[in-house]
C-alpha cells in the first residue's frame, strides 16, 4: 500500500477482494520511512515515541493498538522506538516517553507526553483534527 492512498479502499491484485483498512500501528524503523509516512499520508498520523525499557510505554502499547483498530481508515497510528531511531527523537526534541505527536501534511500539530488510556488518546486526536 502507498501512504498516499491511506484512507482509500485497496483491492488484492490477484483475487480483487477488498483488503482490510490499516488497523495496526505502523513501525517507523528509519528516518526515511517516517518522513514518507508523515508527508505522504492523506490521513492525520499519530506517532507514539517509545522505548522498550519504559514501563509507561508498555502500559500504553495495548491502548494505542485499541485506538488503531477503532480508528482504522480515519487516522494512521505509528510507533517510533527511540532506541532504534534516536535521530527522530532528537529531531523532534522528544525528552519524555511515551510522547504522542500528531502530524498532518508532514507538520506537527499537537503533542502530549505521558501515558494515556485509549479514550484519552482518542480525545487527543479529535481535539486536534
């Protein structure tokens, strides 16, 4: 799937059946992948900056995944492991984790640090879109 097409309906090239909407967080494992996602996505992108050793990050992960399933086709949720891609954490001045940052058309529009349950994550998204 192309990032430009997120939010549209995709079909299997062979069987022509409709493919399910993106309902899982995207792992942005490089600066290049991250930049392509936030700049090309037609949908707002909520990014969770996290680290594997972070306790609150582990608590947020299932909540973030719930929101990804509930908002499939409306928003794209992505995860950035700050240990694997420290350049992104530095570039966006992420000083606390977890930090959720909302992007639209490649630009940061909102940011919230700290663990949040799924309803609060949804509220954060809707307040800023």
